[in-house]
C-alpha cells in the first residue's frame, strides 16, 4: 500500500508517495491529459514502463531503477512505475492547475474545501497524509495484480 502526503505551493502540487510493499503502483499515466510532471525516486528501487498510445500494452522501460533518480514525463507520453522494494519514496511535482486532471484526480483525495483552495488561492499549504490501498502491479509486465481498499490510515504508520 502507499501513503500519500500532498503539498501545495504557489505554482506546484507535490505528491510524496511512501510505499511499504513490493508491487505497489507508484505511478501510472493511463490516460491524457496528465500535465507535465517531474518524478523523483528518492528511496528504493522501481521498474518503469511506457506505452506508445492509450490502447497499446505496457513495455518495460527500465528494471532495477535505483534511487536517487529523476525523470521527466512529457505531456504526450504514457509512463508507469512499480515498487521493486518495500521501502520506496517517490515524489511527483506537477503544475498546480493540473492537480485535478487525468490520473492526478484519482490520487488527489482532497476534500471540496481543499480542492477550492488548490484552484483558487495563492496560498501554500499541506494536505493531510492519506493511506491509499491502491493497485498492485507485476514488476515485469506492469499488469494489474489486484486492487483493494480495505486498510485505513489507522492500520499503518503514515509518518514521513
């Protein structure tokens, strides 16, 4: 499972993902638009994948992707990452206005007031950490293994 902490700055939205299980999906650009994110694997190892279009299969881009490592995904590419170790910290930085687009909307669990603040203020703030029992993926193919939502924040340590 992964725990997400979110920070909003004047111009950017930061997702800090902490994963404690092998096979946790760290990132998956399944559709467009997705903004123009910068990703940084700051701890652990991951496998990365790419797609040439929405209907194609995932292809291995690099296995044993070691931290620290930076990547930039262009707005028109499809990219995914899965944890190879059980101690992964992965950071995504996106333009603030893209926080509710594409796959970001799926992991942005801000409440209505927080979403209004994200879209309508120049204020920097931190959103609460959230436990997300999300998708697990095969390290070699990026195929979905399972998806579950049965664990809550009280079940794990969410400190960063």
